[in-house]
C-alpha cells in the first residue's frame, strides 16, 4: 500500500541552479480580546536577479517586488466584520488604488460561495491578483483557527449532521479510505460496502454443506 511507503524528509537534491524569484506567504489566525478573530496574510516577492523588463530589481540584490498584507476580522459565524489591506511594496504606483475595494468583503460569510463572492467584489480589474490569491488560504486558516479555539475551550466534538466539505478533497480524506472510516464512519463508503457484504452465517453460498 502507498501508506506503507516511507515519506522523504525533504526534496531530493536538484541540479546546480541560481535563484531567480522567491515568494513567501504567511497566514496566521488570532483570537481577539473583543471576541472576534483576525486572520492575517503576508505576501512577499523578492528577486535576487538584476532588473527585468518591468524594472524589477534595478540592479539591487533581493529587491522587493511585492510586499502586501491582508487582514480579515471575522465572528464565530464566519462572517467578515472588517477588512484591512496594505501594500508597503509594489512595482507600480497604481497598485494601492484598489485597497479600498477589499472593504466590500465586509458582510460576506466564509463558506459556500466564498470564491464567487470574492470574484464579484474584487475580481479582475476591481482588485489585485496577489491580494485576491491570499483569500483562498486565508479561508482555510479561518476554519483552522476556529477549530483550535473551540478545542481549547473544551467544546465537545459532535458528529456533523451534514457531510464535511473537505471529504473527497484529497487522498487522505477519500470517503472509501481508512481515515474517513475511523473519524467519519457515517460518511464512509468503505464502511457501507463492508456492512453490505453478507457474512458466512447469512450467505447460503458460503455455508458449509453437510457431509
């Protein structure tokens, strides 16, 4: 089985190479003193190489291309209460002109239809490609943050009434796999298939015939 294969500690060595572009993304979740939650993301692009056709670099080493921040303040209902955006470093002066557009996300609930709401409010020329890209991992971090806080509060775990959205989203959470069978047996197709198999006692074809 694939699960029995040892995972490498890191990527294997590559061929000799030189760095051309570095993107760092960091997302964090916080519990605020007023009972709300902050999810913050920071995107930093640097280019060790010399200037390119847009003037990135200007002959300087590790020139910052994008330095962008985004904060979502949300409630326990996952509804956005406030948005703050900042661009300390941009390649063009016009980039920060879209910062106020991200305020239109206030009132939107992170959940079903999230991407559609993002596209409607800050998609295309209404927003910034890089800040918009941060909103996908920020939604995931929001769920993780809420989960950690509830666990720390001692909130008892209860069986979900509806199917969790992440099932069948990756190999680990496949509904025919052992993880779902163990943690969410009510949604496990493997458990259902096993229960549907006739036992030796109930299957006439498998009963021992008398000699």
